C-alpha cells in the first residue's frame, strides 16, 4: 500500500506528500503516483508537478471540487503495485559530456577534495545512473541524484555571475546541467553540446521528472563536432583580462 497525505496549498491546488526524505526509492514512488494520476485523471487536472517527495495537483474550480478529486486520487493510488529498488523503468536519456577543466573549472578541485585523479572523478561521475528528482530554478533545470558520496562537495561560497548553458555541476549529493546561461554556485566539471531547453520544441525541456540520465564522456573533438562551444567561457575571459593600473588584478 502506498502511504500519503494531502495538504491544501492554494485556492485550486493540493499537494500530495509521500514522505519526508530525499532518496531514489521515494522518488520512484512519487513519479509512479504522478504517472498513474495523469493516466487516470489527466483530463480533469490543469497541472501535475512531481518533485522530491510530493506531487502538486492543480484543478479547475469550475469543473471539480476537492472532495471528489481526493476520493478519485485515493482510488488511483490504492491500485498501484508496490515497487522495490531497481524496479522503476523510467526512460534513460544518454547525454554526452566533455569533462575537462577548460569547460569545468572546478573539476580539479573536486578531484583534490575526493583524493582522486581527474580521470577517476570522470569515471565515478559518469558511471552512475541518475534520477531526475525535479525540475526547477530555471526552465529545464533538472535536479539529478544521487552523486557518489566521495564526489559530494558543497556549493561554491560565492556563485559565479554567469555559467554557460550546458555546463555540468555538482552540489552536495546532486548533479545538474545548466539549461540556460545563468548565475550559479555549483561546482562545474564539464559541459554538454546538447540543447537542454528550447521553447520552439513540442517538449521544450529535454529532461523530465521521473526520467533517468546517463552521462557519456566524449572527447574535445567530438564535443566540437556536436556543436559544443568554447568561445563563451567567462572564466577564460577573466583569466585573459589585463591587470589594472597599479599592478592590481
């Protein structure tokens, strides 16, 4: 049986809670529940938003009421089969990544913290199958977990003003790709040439909650062949900037 509780979180929204810890097993149950609700009740819901431990439902007040909605949600969830570790069959998305200090300026630091070589960090990071826990922060920004414990490093104390689109980072036990150029404080270890968010596509965000992601290391040459950029790296521009008068950087 799937245990859950609900919380009214807005005039036309209700949030279903399935636990209070962030882990892969719970995430699988959350997305199993979201998929089942979408299949059974999608035509009467305006939005279904799964996250780490919750599913938010937005419904049309002119067509539905909370009591009948929750009654049907309860029926749907009661019919779900139990799932165990590794039972989830979410879609696996392979994403090519060029792991290199030129596009991931924190890669060497992550290796030093872990007591590994850069090649060992690349092997450990790309050797995991990551789960998309949630989408947030920016359009298409997918929070993925979980990073091997040895590679878990805290966020940067000072966020960078600009992180280029496609850059791969680590923060604590999560990893993520920046879909758009934006400020960010994650530890940057590589970059993908893949377009992660395109409003012109039928599905603008490449990644969706509930999917699984595998990072595939590629060479610099392959990265450039696939359309990867090296001309928009702000840390390279900063390193090449001339010193100001008086010898101060």
